[in-house]
C-alpha cells in the first residue's frame, strides 16, 4: 500500500511566512505514490490529449481565419482571493480585443458568470462568451487546442488548458505557485503575481483577506497582464 503525502506541514509553514520556497508539486507527489507501488512513471512525457491523434470536431468551434490570434480567457475562480476583479478584467479584455487579428473566447458557466460576461461579448465584435453556448468538455478542449494562449486564474481552467498543451498566463493572488498547484508543464515565467509579505495567505484561496481589500489582486495593473499575454504571442 502507498499513500500520497500532501505536505500539509510545509504548506502551513508557507502560508504563515516561516518559509518561502517551492514545495513539491502535486504531480510529483502522485508520481511518487505510483513509484512506491512499483509502477514506472516517466516524467513530463505527456504531450497532450490529442498529440499524435486526429483532432475531434466540435459544432461550436468556428473555422479559424488566416492571421487570427485566438485567446482563451477564463476570468473566474472558486474563491475571491483567487479571482482578478471583474472590473479590472473588463479592462484587460478591452486591451486584448484591440490586438490586431485577436479573437477572444470567454470561459464561464452558471447564471452569475453568464451575466458578467454578456456585456463584454456584446461590446466587442471579436469576443465570444462560451457561457451563452451549450457545450461539453470536448468542445472546450477542441477550442483550446486552436488557441495560442489562455489567460486564467489559479483555477481548474489552467489545468484543463494544460491537458491540451496550451500555454497559460496565470494570475495569482491569495495563493502561490510555491504551494505546488501549478499547471502541468506551465512556465513560471508566465505567472502574474505581486511579491508581497502577506502572500500566500491561503493554500486554496478560501481565506478572507486580513486587510479586507485583496490588494494582492487589485494592485495588479491590467496592462501588466496584457503585456504578459502579448509576450507569449510575440507581439511588441
């Protein structure tokens, strides 16, 4: 028998400020469990769900025109400490929509998220809200496979994008990549975060901000996020 060591003691030390270092990733923790069971688990060999395979089709994914730059945007997260304020995200989306040849796809679901995204999809001709379209995970995977970059919070969407090898610009507030939950093969160079003495204050982002203002998120300028996306798109 083997069981995963989640490293709770070190994670508590990390959020209490006693240490500030990269902890073992969750991927490596699971790999160790399988190795203890005698299974061979090669590192970083998974290329993507459709690598070397025929790409499935999806009725909701349009044809991609030559020269278009497809950008996936997943602005929501389970907890406030992990979500960039929607008002500032609106600015980000406006700046991204202004990129020549850009086409944005907004990921979200549920009534509240649908209502938050709807005005953006109406405001910009090149912005589509997936919250308005009935779809399944397969449709999202096919769409993400056609995108050049995803902008995401520290959320499930970062991990879904990793399954198809899509580079992610991830925004972190209350949480921190040091906790070990970075997306598979995602690069730390593409992380947007502020170096603050109070970060991280939570492993999963559920804790309330001790200052009440979540300045770990609100102090990130929209232009900083857009610059990181442009860097991945190789846009000056």
